[in-house]
C-alpha cells in the first residue's frame, strides 16, 4: 500500500518538475487552448445575415428555404421571432448510430426594412452502446457549409418573393 502512495507521489513530483520545462509547458498550454477544446466548453456564437425585408417576410422566406433544402419545422413563429428546424435522421449502415442536424434561427428588426437573421447549426449524434441507454450528444458547429448555403438560398427566396409581389 505504501508503494502505491510512493508511486503516486513520485509521479506527481515528476509532473510538477516537468511542468516548469519550457517544451512541456508549451505543449500543455497549446493543447489546452486548442480550438476543439475551446468549442466543447464555450458556446458557439450564431452567424448573422442581414436581408432587406420585414421580420414576417424574412420568417416566411426562411421557412421556404428550409423546405427547399430538406429541413422540417419543429417550433417557433414569426411573432416569436424564432424558427427551429430539423433535418432527416441519417442512420449508419450498421444501424448502431444516427445523426441529425438542427437549425435555430432568430429574427431581429433592424428598422428601415432590414432584418437580421441569426443562425446556429447543431449536429445531434446518437450511438447505441450495447444494452445500455443510447448516448446522445449535441455539438454546436462553428464552421459548417450549411451557413453560407442557407443564407444564399434565403437571399434567393427573398428576391423571388420581391419580384413576384411587384
């Protein structure tokens, strides 16, 4: 029993001594500030996009955009200034895991006929872990091709409504 405590003490002392070493300090410090670690614990800010239309029209265009790219309505409304969407569930070949993408949009009136649309993309993963309850994780995506694709389609929908209403 004493040898276990002694081993733990020697290991702790070695880590303390080595942490003062410049190369070990830099290695530990760079791994602690890595982007992936940062993304796990710090909320990802939504991407924003401004469009020239009122909030209700922006909401309607966003809903049309969602339908055009295969997402389904799950919540929100124009009066609430938010829209929640989900993609289809994609299952793995072995049917042991599934993935889905969630989009959260918020609409803010900027005045002068301008609306700011905030978009946050989240990936939802569910993995079956043997006989236990499935493990579900949700990850906010900082950089995803969904952001520019959604905003480009939203712009197209807004222009389409503007030209058909004239």
